[in-house]
C-alpha cells in the first residue's frame, strides 16, 4: 500500500473512531437531555397526556389545563389573562416555561420526587394522575386593584410596577408589571401562532414580557432618603436634630448645585431631620450624605438589601423568580477617593443608585416591623397533590436580615407617618389605619419625564404591620410620585380587606 492510500486509511479510521465516540457520548451522557427535551415530539405528546396541575390564588385557578380531544390531550389556559401574567408566566409547547410555570414545573407536571407515591400508585391502577397544584400567597383583591390602578393611572404613565408584601411574613400580596401581556397565545398548540405571538411581544419597545417589579432597576429618587435617615439615626442624629439645608447646595467639585423640588421646601439654613423627611429636603440629605461619608451610605444600603445578587421569590427556602440586584453605584474619583459631588447626588437617590420595586417594598417592610427585621419574600403558599393533600406548607416565615434596630425603626415609622399626614404622601392615607411612606421623584434623563415612586406601609391602630408596598411609575412626569402614593394606598387597603379586616 502506497503512502497516499495509507494516509486516507488513517483519516477514515480516525473519522470512524470519532463517530463511534460521539455515539457513545450521546448514549451515555446526552440521552436523558434529548429524551426530556422540550423539542422532542414524543415527550410533548406524553407530557400532555397527563393533566398539568393548577396555579391558584384565593381558591381560584388562574392557570389550568382543559381537554382538547386532539393529539395533545390538554390545553394550558390562563383565565386571568394579563392580570397575573408576570407571576404565572406561561407553558409553551416548544421551549421553556416562564414564571411560576417554570419554577414549579416538575410539581405541576407530576414528575417531582414529592409526587413519587402518586406515580407508584398509577403503576398499579393504570391511571394517569394529574400533576400537583400550586397555591400562591397573592391577595385576589390586592392583585386586581394593583393591576387596574396601574393601568388606569391618572398621569398617563404606560410603564411601571407595583408590589405589596406582608411585613410580618414576607408573603407577596400583589405583584404587577405594566405593560402586561396575555399568556394564552403563547401556550397555543399551534407552534406557528405561539412563535408569532412571542416574537411580537419580544420586539415591543415597551418590553411587556419584562417583570419590572423584580427585574427593573431605576433611580429611586427620594425614597432612598429612608436609608439615609436610618444611617443618620445610627450616627448620632435624632428626629429633632437640626441639619444643614437651604435652597441650594453645591458639593465640593460639583459643576451644578442641588436644589429642592420647589422654593418653598426647606429654604432655611437648617431643618430638623424630621422636617427633612416630611418635606423631602434634597439639600439637607445631600449635605447629610457628604457628612456621613460614602462608606456609611453604601453599608447602610447593603444592610437593607442592596447589592444582593442571589435573591429569588418562590418558595421560602429555595429557587423562584430571579430578582435583579439593587445598586448604590460608584461614588469615587478615578484615584479611588470619594467624589463628594457623586456622593451628594447618590444621597438623594440619583447618580448611579438603582433599585427594584421589590427592594423598595422590603425597605418599607423593615421599617413597619417593630424589631426592624426584613422577612424573606415568597410567592408559593402551598403545594397540593393531585388529590388536594398538602405536600408543602411553609411552617415558619424566614428572616432575611435585620437592617435596623427597633428604636431606629420606631423613629422611621414616626417620620414616615408624618409624610402621609403632613407631607408629600397624603394621597396614600387609609381611613382607620396608620399609614407611613415616602415619595420619590427621580430624573430619568435630560429630555425625558421623571419617574414617580412611593414606598410605604399600613399598620392597624395597635401598630401591627399589615402591608408594605412599592409603586413605581416610569417616566410619569409631574405628579407621578403623588399618583404612586394614591395607588399604593389603594393596594394596601385591598390587601387589608382581603385579610378579613375592615
């Protein structure tokens, strides 16, 4: 055999060897992945032979499966449409699920290890028992109120979010993102129609698929002053301590002065901390931040939950919908020293400070609790088997962190209640309840309207926390924060009513 033929033979042998190795690799390591792929037609048919479990809120199923009579026996439907879309997500025939449909997919599909007894029983009976059912913490009334009030807001905002939680437990009472979407077309058995619906939503400039309550980070404006007030209280400043204020303040090295939202706001050279919170005094908090220093500001924000990269919202102890990290951003010069101008802007929730609406609700919840604790937020209240027996029922809410002492929490509660009584948060008031809060107006860009924020809480007359909320109206412009406060009050009132209180 001459040399060229030997080389060809060697190449052929190498190719056969690679082919053999690839086949063994597929059989040994990739078989389960291909077998269980969402794109495997036989898997799809088998999956839809079993009735997928419900996702329920307050005894009503808002994600359920109905018989079709077709090759895929069951059709996933969402009776709540846009109202629950960002929580429930959707379960497509091709591709991966989203929302709670993804987080609890194995349980809903009946393939979870927690349902192995049901599958063993099916082996003997020949039945095809359905998947398990997921019960959420949401309040139907609060969720409906949040959705309607956001979408019917009085300032014409087209994007925003609202989230409410029970401060005592962390249970999510409402979670809405605007704009929303109808998940039903995305679960169509007609793949062409489902893909078309998804592509339309994906290309929409307003990003309706984004869960703004958990994933959108925007400058929080004056709501960040609650963190600043907490830092001040921990560093020798009391409610009645007078701090520098004035109609304008130019930090060292700054090109532009910081001014208040109106000339009538704290024009005096000094105001008390309580007055600064009530009036939302920019100049006071900017100077307070420079006085405290960047390290203390960043550390206090971190203690409230900023910079956390691994927070999720689902079950109490594991997994769930991902939450974007809130950030305080840079406050430094290129040489690493503190930039007083950046620090002053950051101290009023501008510069590079970014916050999710969930983080805003968590701040309010910590203040609402008498011991200053912040509970881990969660959405899954119970997991019920196909026969409605309880498989998962969280026995004890989990403390996430304790950013402030009981005394600091009490001072902040008092000042935030004064914001609703006498300051910028009056529209959040609820008859018969103690309501505290903080409005925020944040610049969104040089030529775009400001964002409007409100964070707050509602207590009963005995001081028991009932709800904590954050509402954000993106590029809402003039009146945005006052409208956010009004919506927040409505949501908390609905959550209170749904809990059986009046």
